[in-house]
C-alpha cells in the first residue's frame, strides 16, 4: 500500500515536472438513478481503456438538476428532460444517452405474463380507482379468452419521486383527459388510490405480495425479476409486448430533429411496433464550460459510450440510441458546448 | 463566597501545595465549555436552517399546512396533516408494544437470569440495537409483511362482523403493510435500545438496597415493583423517551412498510406516511421551491415534536425526583 502511494506520488511529481497536461482527473456526475447501472458499466470499461474514471452519484433526477445548476459536478443526469426555456435560463444543454421503458406489472391468479391487454385510457381509469375489480366489463371486453377473477384491484405506485413516475403519469395525462385534470403528471403526484412502494424494489415486492395488484416498473427491472407484465395498445392501435425492439421502434420513429434541446418524450410515438410508454434518460451540461479540459473529458466519455457502449447497455436491458440521433448529438456537442467562445471538442 | 471559605478554611490553606497538573484545569474547562457551546450552536443552526427553508411553505399554506391532508406536487399544494398523524400514531403504538417487553427483558436479565446466560443474552440485546434500520426495513418488507398479511390481517379481516366498528378498524389491503405493521417494526427496533438502557439502570441499584428488602422478607415481585423500579424511575423515563424519540424520527424501516400514502389513515391496516418517510421519499426529486420548502417545514415540525417529547421527559424526571 505504502509502496503504491509512493509510486503515485512520484508519478504525479514527474508529470508536473514534465509540465504534462496534469494528472488524468476523474469525471464527476450526479443525478438519475435509472441509468446508474449502465453508467457504472461504461465507466468501468472506459477506465480500463483510458485510465479516466467516472464518479457518478445516483442521487435522483431532481438532485442531478440541482447539482449541475450549482456547478458542483461536470454533468447532471435526469430522466425528465428540461424544457427549452429552463435550459436557456440556466445556460444548459441536454442530450439523451439510453432508452428504457415503463411496464405495467400485475398479479392476477391465472393470468400469464404478457397475456393481459390494456389501453392508455383503461390504465388511467384503473389507477384513478375508477375500475375496482378485474372482471370489470371494460377489461373483459378487451381481453376475450382471458379468465379474469372478480377480485378487487390494488394499485401500487412509486412512493419516492422518480423519472419512472414522471413518464407513467405523463403518458396517462396524454391518453386520458380526466387523469390530466384530476391528477396530472410529475415526479410524484397525489395518487387517488393505492399504496406506494419505495423504489422499483418496493413496487415489485408489493405487487408480488398482493393478489389483484397492478403497478409499474422500469422494463429492465420487470424482466430481471420475471414479473407478469401487460401488453399495451400503441398509437397505431396495435397491442405490443414490452421488448427492446419495441423501445427502439419508439425512439426511431420519434422526430428528434424537430425537437429543440432534445426536449422530447418518447411517449405514444407512431409506428406499429412502438411501445407507448418509452423514455430516454438525459445528460445535462453547461453550454459555457469554465473548465474546458473537464468538459472535453465528459464529451469524450459519452462519445466513447456511443461508439462502443451499446452492447454493455443491452446486456443490462437498456436500449441504445439509434445511430442517426447519435450523429445529431455529436453535432450539437461541437456546435454548442464552448469554452471562452471556442468549441470544447474542436480544441481537442 | 466568603461564607463557604469560612465554613471550610481547609480549602484555602493548601493553595501553595496545589498539584502541578492543576494549571491544566482552566484549559480543560475551556475545552468542555466549547464542546457544550458547539453542540448548542449546531442545534441552533439546524433550527434556523429548517425555519428559513420551511418559511415559504408556512407562508404560502398558512395554518392549512398543519390541518390539510392534501399533498399534491403537481399543483404545489402541501398539507402535512397526514404525515403528522402517521408519525405520532406509529410512534405511540410502537411505544405501547415495546415498553412492557423492554421492561420484561431488563428485569429478567438483572433479577432472574442465571449468571451464565446473563452475558450472552445481554450481548444479543445490544447487537439487535446495532442493526441498521434499512435491514429492519428490508426484513419487514420481504419477511414480516407476508407473514403478517396471512396470519394477522386476513384472519382479522375475515373475523370482523360486517358493519361493525371492528370492520372499520381493520379494513385495508391485506398485504402486510400499513400503520400497524410499521408500528410493530418500529417496536422491534426500539425494543433492544430501551431494554439495554433499562438493564444498565437496574444494574445501578446498590445490592445493599435489594438485599435489605429481601432481608425484610419481600418477594421478588415486591422487590422489583417497590424497590428497584422506583429507584431507577427517573432514568427509566429518560430511556423510554429516548426510545420514543427514535421511533418518531425513524426513517428507512418505516418507509419500506408503511405504504406511503399521504392522506389520513382510515384504519390500522391502512397505508399512511410519517414525516421522516415523506422527506426520505421526496427530497431527492423535489425540484419546485414550494415542494422543497414544504419538506423542510416538515423537518422543522418533526424537530418541534421531538423537542416537545424530550422536554416532557425532563419535566417528568424533574417531578419524580421531588
């Protein structure tokens, strides 16, 4: 141990003596918990290749926005994109990194995974406490051939504020005017009914334990825990299963080019295969980098992740951004992120 | 001053003969004084920070912040009545469950336990007190809740006659979460804490006191109830109040099992929330000023409640000493 410290000190000393471009500092970031596993995987591989580490604190999207605004980190991360006005007022830009989906999970005796069909308005009525039993005519009509018992519906939602809740409630608001009016969309909302679990773990534990319950979790979580998921009807009127392909389809069909500041929710996108409750997670950076070196390291990291991180992402059940969007994001980097008026990336 | 000097002239005389180390006394005094003031300053800092941070919430919502149970981050309307009631209810229930057991454990360890077992059981109690609360929360959610649902909630809900008060009291979702389940987990958490403190207190009873009671022909029950317990009464009140304080502020374990809904709990199996669980759930993702400020205001209220509980304990201890 002592020896290692000694070597490190000597190396650092040698570098300063040579006037080298300082020791390779770690990149600091903070924010959303949803992409934290994939950022950790990327960081591990990146460190092995380049020696530059990433210190990412998964403190939640709200914390990520607060920290990048206060400039205590080199980048912030949020599952909820900031709208162009907010971006402009705090001098930030944002870009998406990976895509995930929100999946309704349920526990009804006799109903197999992927068997139950649901639509957006129906889901809203269930989560509003309007539909109280599983054998309600509205559900039965949509699911001919599925045996639905007359057991009461228990709604399970996230208790903690989360990007997942933001996506889910925004989707319900888009599909059901009554939901928008009565509940609305946010990281946390006033739920009309049901009980709240802490995190994806809490929700899935409650769903597993409660007969007749329905909740919503991140796709990766539903898949890894083999929860019973539902099919959803998409904008094209087709019922689709939540799969990586269905999330990709939603992302590919979205019109990123006409979305200023990448302010785009992938909810209810066109396309026969698109999963309706899809969302990207975003990185926030200051347009004007006070420390060009630091900004360049962040961009180099994400550039590397876009080039060689797709497999790592899909091994964790995240979906990579389509190639066309990656190209567009790179253009945004070189044209918008500057230090002293000069592009951070070009100076490289 | 002169009076004391006159009363004990011996104190004045050996001044010259003071031990060398005595010159360190002022330094020691200064150190102790600064430790005490630093604590007070930290306490004051917490209050001021919470008050400043929470002020916009009190200003916007007024008295409604305490009386309303609406908690809506979308419209930025916040009322703390739900978490407030949940906090007091769970802590009071937890204390009611754990107090008799804690006294039982402590009295058994001191009065009845064979000497060989005294140390292992005592250590086990202290170990229980050292388990992190998140572990209790996970255990509560994955082990206790399913058991509680199947063996307590369901039987009670089935047994309740329709339309009765009992039925109202036990309605809820039979999955093992809610106010009562949270109170039980809390009780388990504060139990070892209180038992260990009570044991220490009972051990301070001088053996002569106990022996003379036995010498007068008192039974064990009589010795415990009329000699040792009254002897440690003020300390015991302090121990219980510290347990209550811990129950009021406990966060993670409760968050896992209380069900986290912001309204008033309608029954003992209904899901609710506490001040601490609300803060833990929402602080990371609170972005609007009103939301953050409401959470800080909740923190201030918890501070006030805990302060009142400890103040009450002081009052009781003071009275029992007279």
